C-alpha cells in the first residue's frame, strides 16, 4: 500500500503542476478554461466543483489529467463548440505564438519543477551518486551475461563513446547506449563493441546487475545449513587464503576455481582465529559449496556533495539536461527492436512495484524530479494527442501561415488518442499479468 501511495502522490504532484502550466498560460492570454482535472473522468468523476468558469475535479482513471480550453480539440474530443463562430475567449482565436506558449506551458513547469527539487536537495541533503572511480578501484565483477558479451572480471571502464562517466549508475546505462566501450584489462586497453542482440541479452537477463563492485574480501559471511561448505568444516568468519594452493585475492577468483572442479573436490586454506588450516571440500555439479562472503553495496562508494545555493542551481540545470539526454537515448534504444528494450517499458503499476516499501521523502522527491523530466520529454514528442503534437502543428502554421482544418484536427487528435491508449493498454496489461504471476504462481 505504501508503494501505491507513493506513486499516486508523485503522479498527483506531476499532473497537477503540468496541467497548471497550461492553465496559468491560458489565463495569461485570457483563454477560458472549462475544466481542470487530476486523472481522467471517462464516464464519471470522483469529485468535482465549479468555481467561476472552471470545473475542478478528480477523475477515477489515473492516466494523467487535463485542462479543457474553450475552442480547442483536446483529450475531451468535444467538437461541438468548434461548429460555432470563434469567440474572443477561445483558444482558436488567439495568435499562434500565444497558442504555442499555452501548449508548452506544462512542459516548462515540469522542467522548472525539476530545477527546484534538485536545487533544494543539493543544498539540504546534498548531491549523491555512486562514484565509478572509487567503485572500480579494484576492478569490476560481471554476471554471466556480462562475461559472455566480452567483459572480464577485473576490467575497469576507461570510457564509453569517448567519455568517462563519474556516476556509476549512469556509466552502466551508457554501456547499454554505447557504440564503443574501452576498458583497462590488466594494464592494457581493450575495445568492445556490443551488438543490439548482446545489449538485449544484458537488458532481459541481468539488467543493471550485469556489472558491480568486485568483492575484494574473502571472509565467509554466511553458510547454508547442511551445505557442502558446512560439511567441509567451513565457519562464518573464516578468511579464504587459497584454493588448491592458488592464492585468492578476490571472491570471483575462488568461484572460477570452483567452476573448474564441478562434481570434484578442492583443498581450501583458511585463516581462523589467527591460525591457518586446510579443509577438503566436495564441489557441487553447479560449481558451488553453499556459502556467501560479504558483498559491497553501492552505498559503500557513495559520494555526497552539499552545495551552496549558487552552486546548486546551475548543477540542478545541468542534471536536468543530462536526464533529458538520457530520455532521448532511452527512446533510441527502445526503437531498436533487436535490443528488446521496448519490453521493459512500464506503466505506473510496474513503476510502483519498484518503489521502496517505506516512505522516504528524499527518494520520493528525487524520483519526482526524474519523473518530471521524463514527463516533459514524453510531452515534447511530436505525437498527436500530446503537447508536442499540438506544438508541431502550431509551429507549422507559424511558418506556412496555413491552419489545420477543424475536421483534420479532429482526425489527427483521434488517431493520436488511439495510439496512446493502445500503448497504455499494452503496458498496463503486461504489468498486471506480471503482478498476478508474481503473486499467485
């Protein structure tokens, strides 16, 4: 329930402020606003009240929201008033430049919101990110898919498409968007060029966990009861020094040696209570013993930079621009079918399931800022039914001097809404099915 409450709060903030951007710019140019709705009121609304010329309400369907402007064909698909003579208070009666500003008002507010949130966050709790340089100091460790596409344990990222990314989360994303990756492998520079199919393998099977900090420690943290490790006499707190007389510095080296002795046995030298002992252990057919060493978490490499207001604002603008670029790169990845990235697109249901199950204001506001830039980008797309689609036709009108007829505008709006609703139905359906499978199967 806390996850649901969080996503509803975030969506409410974003939708209200986005629509307020349209509302306030419409009022600036004296356009009548007939409705202002949080969520969609298809068929009926949960709450509504008319104040002045505007009906304020909350719909039952959490798919965004809308403001209905007089003299405009929008989400409401109300074409009746378009048959009447244009009135001075109507959207269609205003100059093209004013209509363009009204159309972009929501996007502008989304960007301003992200700037505000990041500025406040950077001056209070600070800018936080996982340092690539610190995390990969002892090299990186890769999952099976990561290794299958050409990476090796111990590699260190030098650059992706010619740039080194100090934020490790962003670095892993850059790899998925990359044309060329350079890594330091045992002191030599190695270049990797991943195919769409290889990127798809990473996305579908391991995601961001295809690479993580290399575990430098070999101290036993936990042992599975009745496992081969327990039978061999391994104990919590033991430090592994070698396996079959091969010195071990990193746990992945130990795992590799076990993999070479599946269904066999190994000699393990451990340090216990300042004494060295050698244990003989049988290895499972999977190449494991049944114990874990303490793993690094990203928090171990977290950088916190608290800033003054003068430092925070330009950094907030820089961060918002970076997120906008990542949205562009993500869209490019999605439209490359062989990557299968389109399968990872999620509805609010899927997003809610990724949120923490405890209420955390710092996380919520950071996520709201990130989502706000995403909403701005989505609405910039020149798709009929979105702000970008309306803006595109308005810009074309400003250039050519020709206006799209009401009939043609109605067809375009209908087509856009059909496309958007179809995409929403597919993403919601996928996430609902996944939710049922996870809960009951």
